[in-house]
C-alpha cells in the first residue's frame, strides 16, 4: 500500500521557519522525482519545489526561491522542505507527491501569521 505522510506543519510568525517531512512507503522511493505542492484557500494548487531521484538537482517556484530548500534521504524514504523567512502568503496546505506515478500525501497545514 502506497503512503505519503507529511508532518511538521503548524503556525509560525512571519520571518520564522518550519521544516516539513514526507515519509514514503509502498513504492521504490529512490527511483522517483519528488515534489512539494501547496494550495492556498481559493487558489489553485501550485508547484513549490522538485528534487530528482538521486537528489542531484532541484527546482523551485520563483516565489520561494532563496527561502525554501527541498532535500531527500533515500535511506529513510523521506523528502523534506525547509522553509525559512516565511511570509503570510506562504499560508497553504502543503502536499508531497511522487508526480509520475500519481502518489499524493494528505497534506500539512502551514499558517504564517502574527
């Protein structure tokens, strides 16, 4: 059974940091590119960051470039999203995904507010 389980969301003040984790099981995690998406209320889901299967290359949305860092640990079947210098507009539900096979997590709420 394929599972992607996000954790690490919460409430943080503007300028703060959070680290999201996504633990994968039920498929060969190390073979797949992994991505983080987010969806804010009333908005479409948007791609935030992507990392290739061996972790050697990453890509980011312009809105988070320089503030967010995606990484992975294939030995732990886990992908991470380090979020620094958070802004209120980063408030959203964050999802991890192995896009090619169509696997999605249940989402983690991130709220940036004073």
